[in-house]
């Protein structure tokens, strides 16, 4: 949606206006116009944007006398600063506009039709001619088996479909695009704020051309369909440089493609803006100022570990320190850091790269991920020999990092002198601006929160308020949610933890000792953010369910309020 203006648009009530009629016919409404009003709001109020003329947004309404629709339009006008003019349209015309919202359908339909027409024409021509294949034809190529295959043309409709899919992903702030061949068609899904949403289902006969186009862009082999491939490409969309990571995966119905989106303009976030509490921020900053040691970030895929690593790199003295990184892949380029892409297919793994890195006179080393015992031992050795090492590890919580290192073959006596801190994190959803509603905290949730703090010393406990906030629907945000924020737990090495590790690590004992020293869990960090009106309180319950699924022991908090919030959202316009 365009940037908000300081001006206020005023609309007369329905009783004081006479809305002219408009017949849309076969005319199309562009995406740039449709994005002024969310699809859910358009469907609910039976109104839709039609065009923008002379700075005025033209709106089509099935019932111009609907006062609720005008209230919603006034809300949108205040937020966009754009006045609007209302036209009465038929229910059929409104339904046609609504179909244009359906994911990518509005812009893709025409391209799909063009592609199908061209394909049909090519097939008809082939049937008529039925000529033998000319081996000298430049449109033919040979695969590794010596078989002759037809070179797939990069026709305009296919290019249009792919570019539209990519542009919609960028506009919708998606992190990934899933292109999945199925029996019924080719499903295109976007991952937004951690959840996948189906945007459009294309005809099955478009799949081959789409895959070919994306493979060409990513510089990966067209004729290899039996095994996975990886590639990447860059593009400029609306003046913004965007990197795309492409992964192909063979399936029964054809190759599935997943595209990871890396927006360079977003870059990395500073350490004080990624969601760290003041105490956790000070703890982490103290750790990264150490001259040597190991800091590990843990969490499942998609929990924001890479973002935290880049934020830590941004805090380093890159002018007077030699900072090197090993990544797979390089997601963002950091000025002053020598970044290297590992390539396991040619023998350049994290372990191999780490050995080479140690001969480059480094002060600070970032290893994208510790995946095996060899890399773990090399990282420990690098930290022991006077280097500061950052890396990630797939564990469920901060305490689990220690037994995980031991399971990978690291000697327990090496961990205390090396490990500075272990950080675990997850992502929770945040409010859309102006979509917060204050609700009473239930007695059961209060009791559960207070019981959870029993294992904490008095000085580390936090106050539980009487009221919390939950999301509500607005005309511009049908869910009341937009974006995500990280929640953390940080385990700092101490003499008490060192003694437990050396005596024979017991995870429960490590957790108890960490709590006695004031470690707050990810769930408690989410609670504090909820009390500070940064995230909905219902996200505490959602996080608890995710942690339980990961095998992390938590107490169920926020379930009742979460259910109430859902019911309220269903009732709230």
C-alpha cells in the first residue's frame, strides 16, 4: 500500500451522495490498484478498487448505501491520504474483480491463455508437418546420454508468468515461493510470516515451461530432472536488487521448485532491533566483545538464526579486525567481511573451509552451520587458539547445545573454556499497526505464569499485569497481524555450569543451574514482549505448542485467551 499521507480524505455519507453507475465488462484492474484494499476486506464489504485517476481512488460498490462499507473506506482514506469516488457496480462485475484478487490469477490468466494458445498452435503445426527431426537444427540439444531433446523456447507468456510470480512474492513480503506440480495442476504457494498460503493453481501443461524458465535464470541444467539441483540468480524488481536461491526436487508429478527470496535492501538488522530484551542484549554484546571463544545460535530452520549472525557481524570492528565467514549460501553481503560460499559438491565444505580460514590470519570467524563432528571439533580448536567464532547448531533450546556438542565428539573438558554463550531463538508474529485490543488476563493464565517463575530467583522474576493485548481485524489487516519478531533464551557459561559439565553432564541439572542464575526461557521472553504490547498474548500459546512439538518442556500458557481472541476476531469487523 502506498505511503501514508498527512492529509485526510473526507467522504460524504451515503444519504448525501448519488453514486453513478459503471459497467466494467472485460476491463482488467491492475495489481497496483487492487493492493489499496485487501481481498478479505473487499469480499466482506462488497467493494473493490477500480482505478486511480488524478490522484483519486475509484471504488466500485454493489450497495453504495452500505454505511459499513463507507466506514471502511474512510478508514482506508485516512491511512492512505487518498480521496476516493464511489461508483455502483453490478454483482457480476464485482465478482469478476474479486477473481482478479485470487492470488496471481488476475495477471497470470492472460499469460497462461497466451501460452496455451501458442502451445496448441505448435502442436497443430507439428501434426500437419510430421517431419523427421533435423539433427542440425540449432533448436535441438543433446543431454548427457546422447539423446536429442527439443530446446524449450523462452516465450513471452512464460516469462510473464514467472516475473509476475516473483513480483507478487516481493510485494507480499514472502520469504519463499513453492511451485509444486500436482495431478490437478501446478500449485504456487508463498510463505509469509512463517505460514504457507496457496496463491494460484496453474494448468498442468504450464509446468514444463515454468521449470525451464527458472532453470535458465538460475543457470542450472535443463536436461537433468532425476536429481536435485541448486542455483541462484539476481533481479531488479521495482528498482530493488533481489537475490533468489533456487532448489529443484524431483517428485512423482515432476520437479518441485522452491525459491528463497533475499532482499538486499532489507539487509541485516542491527542487534538492538532483532527483539533482544535489554538484559539479553547486554549479555550478547558482552560476549561478542570477547577476544576469543565460541557463541552458538540454535533453533530449527526458519527461526531467524542467520539474521542474528549477521546482526552480530554488523557490531564487530571490521576496520581493525580480520573478519571472515563461511556460508551456504551467502544471504547478505556485509561491508568489511570476507565472505566465502562453501561448495560441498567440489569438496569445499565447512570443515575444509575452516581449515583454510585459519591460515588467513583471522580474528573473527563466522561458520554458517556446524553440521558434523569434524566441523564442531575444528570450531572448538579455532576458539581455543585465540579466535572468536560464531556459528549455528540445530538444537531445540540453549541448554541442549552442550549435550549436542558432546554427542558430536567434542570432549566435555573443552566446552567450558571455549563456550561463551548459547542462544536459542524462535519467531512469533507481531501486531499490524492499530490492530491491538486490550483484554483481561485470565486467572488460570496468571497462575500458570507465576508457577513457571517459581524456578527463578526473586530478582529475576517479572510482574504479571492484569491486562494483555490481542489482535483484531481492521479494513487494512484482516488478521490483525503483520511481520515477526524473535524471542530468545541465552545460556551464559559459568563456574557452576562448568562443574556440572565436568562431573558428567546431565541436561536437567544444567537447566536447573541456568535458571538459578536467571536464564529466562523463550516462552518467558515471549510473555514479556506480550506484556509490553509488542506481540499478541495468544502468540505465547502458539509458541508453547511449537516448543512442545520440538521436545522442549514448557508450561501451557495463554490457551484460554488465545481461543477467546479467535472468537472475538470472528465477531469483530
